[in-house]
């Protein structure tokens, strides 16, 4: 008989344990159930309780969000969701964002880390106010808390301090010329030969991390009269054309295969946008102060406003959607040049 378990008769197994000097007993119908209860209690006493995380490992973010959505906005007889309150209605709209997210929706609950959310926040800041992003992160945090309570399975909540964006002034990290040279030199020494061209293309074109990672050669038109990239699907669901500078063209040429490609052959040998972020962090961490991959896109947009005469709407068309709030972050860069457009006035003298 297993230690601490006594067979009392048919379908009767009693467990006897001494916890904090007090004798505790419990009776079960099967020896397996008795053994499981005994092991759990012993684990709690020594602080080494066994936790089976299989359920969490097999549950995706979308499934957990859907589970919570069903709790606060169940589907009625008419097939429509009926939020239990106005608060639930607001939460439901945020949950649908995570359920439909093209990347982490299919990840296991155990796979999402704070740095993954930081990358998503950087992308969302292109179009959304920080407060809106905080709302989305808050509901994801609630899902993690409620799910682990309901299923009695501890999982790390990735929405920790530092993930939520600041509600004050938006991020405005610029890249100095000397810093850019050092960054490219560091990338040249990377184990990923594609990283340096990717950085150049990002700074020159303003393309998003996900757009670069999924780019295929059939979308790169280097031999056209006006070289460009045609993106048939972007973050906002619309297609757009990205003109290429001479510097960007040179970067693409350095990546172009020696033999012509057929079909959808990827430009960069990576599977997900995270691979770009990981490669970038390997060369910037501890070297370049608080520099993120998304700052390359911000730098690209800033330079279009500073060094070109393109209209605001033309820049929007090149880099993708920029809301009015985000656009205002860049228009000030042209303020210094507005003086040339003012009428030349001479003070009258009596």
C-alpha cells in the first residue's frame, strides 16, 4: 500500500497526513485519487506543488479571449452577443482585437512574453492613441487573471509594468547620422547577413516590421521605370505602393538571388516579424540607448517631412495609414522652412 494511504474496504481509500502537527484525513473511492490528493497536499507543505500546465499550453490566446468573451457577452437565442453591461460591451470590442490578431492569436498562453507585447505596442502607436492601447492591454491582462483562476493553472501574465505605453508625449526617438553609421557597422558583423540591408530599407522606405518579414520578390519592382514595392495587403487592409530611393534599391540588389525567382519567394529568410526584432536586439542591446526597430520607421517618416517637398497626403500614401493625431507628430518638422513662404514685409518708417 502506498505510504499514507490505507485501504478501508471496497472503493474506500483513506489518506492520513500530519500537517502543521495536526492529523488530516480524507477518503476517496480510488487509490489514484487518494494518491493525487496526498501528493498535492505534500507539495503545498514543502512549497513544491506539482502544477500540470498542459491545459494552458494547449489553449491559445484567441481561445482564452473567446472563453472570457462568452462569459461577459454570451450569445443569445438570436445568435447575437448580449453584453451583460456597458462595461462588458466595451470589453468585448477589445477582446475581438486579440481574437483576430494575425500573430499572437494562435499562440499558446504560455508563449506570450512582455517583449512580444512591446513590439505590438510599437506597431499600434502608429495609428492609435496610447490610452486606446492601454485599454486593449488591460483586457488581455484580465483574461490571463480570470482564466488561471477558473482553470486553477498559474500562467505568467505578460502585461507587466513597462509594457503599457506612457499616456503622455508619444515616443520620439531619432537616429543621428553618426549613430546610423555605427548601427550599420554593427549589423554588418551580425550572423544574419540580411540584417544590414533590412535596416537600410526600413529607414529609406518606412515599411513596417511585419511588411518586411512577409515581403516576396514578386512585389519588388527594381527594373521598372520608377522602382517600387507593391504591397497588396497591409496592416490597415489596403494596398499601397512604396517608391524606392537609390539607397534602398542598392540594398535590395545586395539581397537579390543570382537566378531569377519564380513564385512567392521571400526576400528575407525569416518566418515571423519577431525574427527581425530578435536579430535587431542582438546588436543594439547595451550599445544603442533605448533603440527599437520601430524607431527606424519613425526616422523614415521624419525624414520624408524634413527633407522632401511631398505633401502630407503623399507621405501618408507611401508609409501607410497615419491618423490625424499621429500626423501632427511630424508636421512640426517643417516649421523651420515655413519662413521662406512668408511674405517679405518691411517695416514702414515715418
